[in-house]
């Protein structure tokens, strides 16, 4: 089994990050719209962090929002960050091991797509986010395609060749609640006949 950062670093070099961007667009736009509509309703500026930002496409899009004061991306694959930095935008990027990273900044909106189940201890990372990374009233919102109820995803670990944690939707919800997040919600995005949908999880500090 290779490290996830090695897999995605190679994908970045091969240009596969563009395909990831395209395949994740629908659920990510739904998540971002959900989080940013809330900021618009309260009419407050916000800072944004994308956890596992890949080539930075989400960071660049959010940075264009008139209420956004800062947009930051963090990723463990240097090649992904290289791609992100090469594409411009009023953004900032950090190369770091997400498993052990301690953020020196706090954010109002933290987003993550297809990252948590690659981590060594996602419950610990979610708790760190809740305790130390989010401002009061801030929101964490994540998308997960590899989960128990999505049968299509059960073969991915073997196909990709990197460790993936398989949890049920109820177990992910419990992780968010045990981290101290409130108003925890979950739903399926982009669900259709041949796809169980992206599992979206969100909660507030």
C-alpha cells in the first residue's frame, strides 16, 4: 500500500487532478453554496480553508466571493500544491501532513472533499478542527464518496493501492458530534440511479 500523498502526487504530475476537479464539481458546488449562503445571510466576512485542496480549484473559486477575506489550501502532496500555485489567484497554499498539522490560524469555513478517509485518525483531526481551527460560529463541511452505504466504493482501496477507512454514515456523523460540533447534518449529493451519491457532513462550532 502506498501513501495517499504519493498516489495523488503522481496523479498531479500526470494531469489527473483536472479529472478529479471535474468529477467532484457537482457535490463541491452544493457544499460551498450551502456554507456561503449562510455567510451571506448573516452578512459577515469569512476566512476559508480547503483541507486537501488538490490543485486549488475550490480555493480559487471561493477567493472570488466578495465576503471572503482569505482563502487558503492545504495538501500533503507537493505536486498538487505546485499545480495550485501555478494557476494564480488571490490565494495561499500550505504543504503539510494533515494528520499532524496544527493550524496557527482560525477559519470561518473549512471545506474538505474526499480526504478524511485517507487520514490515519480522522476523528482526531475533526476534533482538532473543532477545538482549534474553527472560529466560534464557524462551519466544517466535508464530502465523502468512500463509505459503507456506497457499494461502488468498496473496491477502491484495492484498485488505487492506498489505505482507505470504511465507515458507515452514522459513524461519520458520530465523529462530528463527538468532536463537539453542533447542528450536525448529513445528506447525499448528486445521488442518481447508478450512484449512491457523495455523503455530505457538516457541523458548526
